[in-house]
C-alpha cells in the first residue's frame, strides 16, 4: 500500500476547519501521522495567517479517488473556488505524494509542485518524512528543507494543543 501525504491549510475559522477535516480524513483513511501545526503568513495576497500541517496515511485507494475525496471534504467545509490562485480559504487539501509515483496529467500532479515552492508544505513534510526522497529530485526532504531559502519566511510552529487530533484521543 502506498504511503500518501496530504497538506492541510486554512485561514478562515481555521482551528475548527482543520480539526474537522482531520476527523473526516481519519474516518475515510484510517490512522494518520501528523506533523506539527504551523502558522504561516498568507503568501501571494494580503489575508489572515494560515494554519498548515502535513499528514500521512497508507491507502490502497488510487490517487484520483483520494484527490476527489479531498475536494469533497473541502466543499463540505464551504470552500469557495475562485480563479485566483492565492486567496483566503476555509480549507485547502492537496495530495502531495502517492508513494514514490510520478503522475502528471489533467487531473493530478504528483509529486505536488508546492513541496519545492512553499515552506508551509516543505517544513512539515520534512518533519514527518525527513529521510524519504522526492520522487523527481531524489533528495531527502530534510535536505531540501535545509537548503530552502528561509530569508522571507514568516512561519512558526504553534501549540499542538490548538488542534485536537481525534485519532490520538
């Protein structure tokens, strides 16, 4: 079974939406591994800070099925889709990795480009999968994070207790 990694982010009613999404993800996909939670300044627009984290789980569902489930969870959390790439959102869920597979088509882009482009994805991913290798770069996530340009990052770990992870209860 492939190990899947999902990024979660929210800057609207963020604690509620992240916590609720984690409950749904646990129900749909079983045991989850969690990174720390990070508060990150909005990127590409002026808006409230985001809460971000990365989770992982094993799944025998195909990557398109997982992606459709993520979109459904976003919709259930009143995600409004606009044409603007950067905007406030109740919930943003992205399939980052599906094992070591490389998939690029109209529906999927795995590994997700955000891994290499955004600290709010790479830092939590490097935290829970430091020695796993990026399927294209063949460099471990810990090394990618160490080499990431951190000069303009506005991001910090926040108290883990902010979000209750239901599978750990």
